[in-house]
C-alpha cells in the first residue's frame, strides 16, 4: 500500500493480536508512531487486549502512560480495555482505580472488574460491585452473571444461586449459553444435582461446555453410571468430545469394577487419533495407577509412549511408583528428571520423600530435604508432612518435629503428620498434647486427624478416651466417622483384649465393613485367643478376599498354635488350590549410601561369599548364648552329625523334659519344649525378637555385617539340646 491510514495500521495490529503475535503487533505500534500517525482508542484497545492475554503487565503499564499522554484517559473504550488488562494481570486494585477515574462506565467496564475479582476468589467484593453496578443504573448482562456464578461453589450458596438464576430469567438471558453453563456448574457445586439436570434438560442449544458441565456434575456427585450414559448420548448425537470430556469420563474409571470401561475408552481414544494428547495421556496414567498394582505396567507403557511430558506426567508416575511400593523405581525416575532438567515441584518432592520413607533411607531422604530447601519448598505443607513422615520412619522423631516447626501450620496436613509420628513412636501423650494444641489454635480438623488420635490412644491403652473421641467426631466436630476411624477404634479395643466390644462396634457401623476392618478384627481375635470368633471372621475374609495371602497365614498360624492340625491343613490346602502364595518379606539396610536388601533363600547379594562366613562364626560363638535360662540344671549342646564337629556349652534352665533347638536356613530358631514359659528366653541383641509366646526367635540386625534376618548360605547342620548326665540325675 502506497498510502496507509490509521485504519490500515489498526487492522494489522488487531490481526497480529488475534493471532497471538504480540511482539509483532508491538513493532507495528512503534512503526505507526514513527510514521507520525495518530494512535487512537481502537489502537489502544487492540494492544491492551493482546497484553491482557499474554499477561505482559510491563507493556500494559507503558500503554497506560501512552493513553494519558495522547489524552485518552477519559475514553470509555480505552479505559475499559485498560481496566480489563489490569484485572487479567491480577492487579485488581489498579483496575478498580481505573474504574473510579472513568467519567463514563458501561457494562463492559463493570464486567471486566467483576470478572477480575471473581478470578481472584474475592466473593464479597465481586457482589458489592454487582450491587453498585445496579445502583448506577447499568444493566447487567451475561458477562456479569457468568463470573458471579463461578463464586457460588458451596452448599451454603444454594439460595443465592437460585436468586441469581431468577435475575437471569427476569432479564431474559436464560438463552445465553455461557450463563446456562455457569448455572449448571453452580447448582452442582451447591449440592443440587437435580436442579443442574433440570436446567441442562431445558437448554435447547448446547455446546461442548454444556455437556462437559453436566458430565462433571454427575462425577462430582458420584453418579458415574449417569456420566457414562451422558457420554454415550454425546456419541449418538454426533457431539465431538474434547480433551476435557475424555479426561472427565476417564476419571470415572478409577475403580476396579470399571477397569474394562477404562480400557474401552483407551481404545476409543487411539481409534480417534487422540492418544498423543497430553491431558488425555495424563488421565490414562492416573487411571491405571488408581486401578492398582496389576495395572502399573499399563501406566508405564502410556508414559513411555508419550512424545512430550509435562510435570503432571512425571509427578503421576512418581506418585504411582511410591503408592505400589516400587520405591527404587521412583528414585530412579527422580534422578532421570534431574538429568533432563525437568522442573521439580512440591508434588514431586512429596512423592520422592515417601519413597525414601518406605525404604528408610535416611541419607537419601536428607539429600531430598536439601533439594527442598534449595527450591524453597521446605515450608510447603505437603513437603513438610512428607519430611515428617520420612524422619519418623527413619526413627528420628526430633528431626520430624523440627520439620513440623519449619512448615506453615495453617492446615491439618502437617498437624496430622506429626501426631501420627508421635503415635507410631509410642509417644501417645505427646500426640494428644498436639491434638489439644491444634484445637486451641482453631486448625480445621478432619477424619485423618482422628485416625492419628485414635492410633495414639490405641498405642498407650487409653480405651475410654479413644472411644470418646470416636463418639464425639460427628456430635462435637461435625465430622462423620469413616471406615478407617472405625478400624482404629476396633484396634483400640483389640489391643486392650476387649474383643466382644470390638465385634459389637463392627455390628454398629453405619455401613458395611471393608477388608481393613475385618482384618483388624481378626488380629484382635488372634491376640486374645478367641478362636471361635477368629474362625468366623477368617472365613468371611476368605470369601470376600480369596486372593489375599495374609488371611491364610494368620488362620493357619492360629490353628497350628492351638494344635488343630486338621483345620491347619485345610487352610494350607485351600491356599494351594486357589494358587495363593505368601508374599516374602524383604529386609534391607543402608551401608555407606548403598541399600542392601535380602529375603529368605536369597542368593543374589554380590558379597554373599564374604557375609555368610562371618555370620556362621557369629552363630557358632554367640547365637546360642542368646537363650538365657534361670535354673540350676546344666545343659550341654551337641552339634549335629552333618557338621562333623562337637562342642559343649553350659546353660541353665528351669524347664524339665527334652528340648530341641533347630537352626533353619532362614536364621529362625525354634525352641520346642512342652513346658517352656513366657519370659524364660532372653532378648536378642541388635534387633532380634521373640514371638509366639517365647517359642520362636526371629534373628535381628548384626552390627558387623548390617543385615536384618539374613538367610545363611551354608548348611549349618542341626543343633540338638540334650540334658547332660548331671541334668538327668
């Protein structure tokens, strides 16, 4: 163009702004001024629109100066655009100052300011501005009501939502789709799914946001079946779902019962070529992780197939690994994030700290703590609670308390963590003191708080006080007890030997008990020796959860202790027929920044040839001396024929009859005696312990090799304790 006027330049600037090329639009603005053309209100309106979308407050402030320089400070179009820019750049106070200095204010000006305060969550100011707008005689429109409805997101605002809806209908705006969509969401969040459904059915022309709003409403209220029917209706009507539709309906497949639906959705996404969508892939990762350990491989496959990953992708995998017990994989993934310079936030740090807690790796946990300090997340409530949990699991309650003191203590997250820490360390009184301090500071309690408090009462035997906490949850604090609260109360009764009270509490629960409750009751029966009730509970568990190995182990162990060998064999046979195998336990220790893990019959350790001779020497010299006897009779120990060696050690005992000491490959010593009494066996050193009434000894961590329950690699033979000649006399 040989001749360019202001309209030409404004058109080019508007085009660049609408295409998201703010820098190019700014260059045109500079060129326009250099050519001597007068910048007008339309130029400023276009430029301020682009600045607001990009969040470039610095450029917006320069335009503000130019507006006053060119005398457009009192222009309604420039003023409205300037007000909108400040509001979208989260400078609502500056936006309000602009509004006050505007001689003429239209609905666009008021809507921009109301929307700004609504986005900042300032409900009181937003509705005050709405009242001021009406008092000034400016008619509200759909741009006024839509942001106001987003603020009505709680049960207490249901009446106000209905009043706003009435105003909408009075103004004849019920056909405005953005207002209808906001009203559907508001009714849902205020607890009335019926009104949301009624409004949805009355909308003649629905866009994708309308369908998504109703879909989200069903999911919020736990009506997953209705959400799936709505999604199918969309398919029949030819409504093309967007990524929000897919992510919403995928989130409804987080339970095992809907696993097949989730896989069907995955197939549909692949069929429509949307598998590369980042939000959808993240939703599938979350779905497979929620489905449990059996679907973790599917989550890994989705993650590895993604061409681009954001923080949600990485954090989801970190959380998934830590939740299913793959802590080492979580730590390796975190190292991979660091090598790729991926930004680590508080969610990632929390997941990694949980993995450090599960592995009890103190040194690595301290390194992650240093990383949290470096990134400035040490006061974050989620990172703080993870640090508390990590130090607690590593046995350092003092550092757990220090981490608590360094975090913001305005929510229940960190308080719950430190109360749990004290409770699990047996410091129940300290835990209760923290609970009372929490109440005094008016920290909002939740059901997790009472799980921690009940755990503390259970560990120190405060039965009446603990049960009082359970009864007062709803009456005094407005918190309905959940399944885990009842499970803690059942454990409270069980530890005190009050099995009948525990069973009565199960019968009085307002909902059907889950596996956790039944297993807790079974443990209480086992501790108290109530075999009749234990059999009933055990059989119930075998019916409800036939694949869980711990139930079979507990039942067979109880039958064996009571010498009910027929029932013992029946449980073992049932376990074999159903293909259930006992999951082996793992033990580990951290030595010089390296974690060494072991389980029974394990031959994988690279230093086994060095470790096991040391262990053999320890067993020969000291292991048998761990049994301390309090009598006058002397015993001699003869090593079994398989070893080819004999030696004698003298011990005292108050028991009569023959005693047999057997050393098995798993470092377990069994003392089989008819009259062995509780307390006649000494405590093992370095973490060893007795169980089953003093009849079984479980080996502990030795200071020389640093191994907990280490399985020997050699055949140590059979040790048999026989009365000496002096004892026989």
